[in-house]
């Protein structure tokens, strides 16, 4: 890789391939694999990630919104794409771009049937989502008869899958709750199969579900965060590789005297002679103010240096006293050391929030093929 000359998010496609095979190898050969690429592929680059996953043979991709699926189709992605949270205003575009909707409520079902009728669609593939305990989106178990009544004499759509989402599959303390969700899903799908007269494929496991409840893999699993290098368990994390590394450079070094302050609101006051470094990224790039005031560390020449004072919109300051560094040197914000999990934990949040929040103004560069 070329020398880091500015703030960049390095995306390692070889790491993505490693993570895919690690998760894929935990499954039965016949189980389908869906790769979640919503939110710019968890803050990286949705097109590059989707192309790599398509090359690896992923069976499905998933996005949150229609706009995200359209961007993938515009980039030439041919793999089936499930839209997890579509809105009726976008249904006609969804159909025209061959995206497949999650149908999660009576209102959404009626609206999608209407859109298909308007466009003279026949057997358009849809995925019926049931709520088994997460209580975000989904039909209830007692909606099965309604779904059958609304669809059995209609030719516009075809139910190709039934799915649900686990609420706490990463938490051992919630094992009884998770197992109850799985039992509820099994009951729902059995009834749906009987009343439909054919058998849609089924999926309920997310990344932590793949790891902790492989017996419930049904016909397909869905992985998001695991593909990007995080398994929600230290033991699993050690077997995965982070896809994204946020790098920047030292713009300027300052010699700070005792009792001098640094940054807005004088949030850091030196207790002695210190050397500080200013870096060209800030809360507009996704490194929020919660990471300032000595709470969080970045990697300078293999040594962890604290972020001091308040994080600015476009800059952060770090204490590099005792570190042999110079202006223009590379700084690792997160990657392998510290990891995104470790970095996020200093602000009592999670890797998901940190990596998906990296601004699109940060340049993306690619490693691997």
C-alpha cells in the first residue's frame, strides 16, 4: 500500500474473504448465505464489498432501503437483493430494479400488492417477516391467516422466504429467550408451509446466531458485522479479521508548556511539558466528541496515544510525549490495534456505531482483490 498522506479508510478485501469463509465453514454445505451490505456496507464501500461477495458466491445480499439496492444495481450487481425496510413510496422503483422486499405488516402487504397490480407483475418474490420478540418490525403469529387470505387468490406475488430476527443471540444470559424465539419461528413456519401449500425457504440467524445457534440455520443465514471482522465474542473476534482500518497523519506537532491549554473550551490543561500532535479528522468524520478528554487512544508508531481536549469538527489532538514521531507520520485510529471494538468501548458504545458512522468524505482505498 502507498504511504498514508491523508485521512483514509483502508478496506481489506482479503480480510472480507477470510471472514466469509470462516462463517461459511460453520454451516451445512446446502445452507444459503446472505451478506448484509446496508449502510455503505457497515461504513466501508457497498459496491466494492458487494462485488467481492458476489465473486465469492454469496446467495443473497441485503440492504435496509431501496436507494441502497438501486446503487448496487447501477454498479452491475446481479445477486438477489433483499430490502429489509422498504417504504411504499419506493415500491415501483424497487420492482423496476428487481429488488426483493421484506413484507412486515398488513399496510406494507396491501401497498405492495397494489404496486404489483399496477405494474402487471406476476409471482414477484417477497419475503415475509415475523416478529418473534425483537419488537421492531414484523407480522405477529396470529397474522398468518390474514397473510394467506390476502395472497392465496392473487398472482402478483410469490412468498419465497419467511424470516425473523433474533434479539440477543450474542448474550449467553439470554439463551432461554433466544431459544424461545427459535421455537416460535419454527411454529410459525410450520403453519405457513401447511397453509400456503408450498415451502418457502427460512432464515432467522444473524452473525451471533451462526456462531451460537448453528442448529437453527434452516435454509439460509444472514451475516453483517461478522463479515466485517466482529463476532461479538473475543474468541470469535480472534478468528476474524477487521476489514476497515481508519488511518490518518500528523499534521503538526506542538510543544506545550505547563498550564497551557489545548483546543476548544480549554478542555485539556497540561500538567507539564508535553508534545501534542494535531490530526486531520474530527467529529464530522465520525470520531465524536465522546472520544476526547483522554478517554480514547490511537496508535502512533506502535504506541497508544490519548486523544486530549475536545474533538473538533475537523481535527483531534493527541498527546505524543515520549513517542518518536514527526509531522507526516501515519496514525492508526482503529484497525487491529486498537480494534473498532476497543476504540468504541472507551465511549460506552459498540463497533457497529463507530464503523457505520465514518463520514463519506473520508477517502476509501482498497487492499487485496
